[in-house]
């Protein structure tokens, strides 16, 4: 039981490049979320999913896309990276919407 | 609008001192959940506690205790006899049914430094 696995752990992108942050969980959780963490701002929700085929926007969705084709995977796509997207990204999953979320170890992304 | 306010940005204490972290939340919903997470220097987020809005009982888990007061919309966290390993960023979070469909809203976090 690996929990929530995020890859890569570190990434440097040039402005305008695209990439996908991977997130997988093996706990059969329906609820999955992507957050970004910036100094002094806590964690802000980017996108959210309540099950395969269902996604919703969070607080800061601009510049990011998600899809949920399986229960296990919830990739986050950066369409055209900008320096403002330099952040630490966390994926999380939960059994139900009110259960405690389990977080991945994070991806530190730098856009230059 | 900030739904979860953690007014203390940083707290520094000497080992064995008690430390209390404040969390004030804002919601119009009657059904909601409150959480505390710990983020040690290694960076991972560790779930500490979940409390629903209908259960105002305080909770104690080892050196950790939580005080939930609906009258003041607060969910404060106390570490008793702090240890160096308690050094971390602590986040309070709110999950409400309306209008956020139980999405988690986090406070900005409080950095706790415990000095030996």
C-alpha cells in the first residue's frame, strides 16, 4: 500500500513549456485534489475530483487542466508554464468528502 | 474571503513549554468539518485530527489536545511539553457543505520552532 504517489519530486521548466504532474493512489479513494503551496498562503485548491470522469475547479484553476479517467490516477497538466506557477504541488486523496485527506510527498516546480 | 485564519505566523518556544495554535474559521453552514495537519521540515503533510460541527467535545491525543468552540468559531490546538520533533508548520482547514461541496480550505499556517 503506497498511499499517494507523486512524480516527479522536482522539476524545472522554461516559460511556455508544458508538462504533466502525475498522481496515483492505491487506496481506492474516490476523492482526489490538487493543491499548490506558496509561502504565507497555505494550500490553495487547484482542481478537484469526486470520482472517475468527474472533475471540478478549485480556487486557482487557471493555467491547469485535469482529467480523471481511472479511480487511481489524477494527473495535473500545465498548459504553458509561467513563473507564477513556481510552487510546491500536492496531490491528495480521501475515502469520502469529509474524511481526512492523505497527501502525496509533493512536487517542487520551478519555472524560469 | 479567508475562511480559515491562523493569526500566528510563527511561534518559537523552548523545549517542554506548552504552545497553543489559534484557528478561527468562518462559515454559514451548519454542517462542516475542521482539520489540523502537520508539515514537518521534510515537507510531507500529516493528518492530525478531524472534528465535525456537531461534536464539540475537546480531544486529547498524547501531548496534543484540541479545543473546539462553536460560539467563537475557533478550533485551537495545544502541544503540551513541546519537543524538538514538534517543530513544523501546522495548518488548520475547513470543509463545508455549502457553498464549497466539502472542498478543503486551508489557513496560511503557523510555523512552530521548538528550541532545545
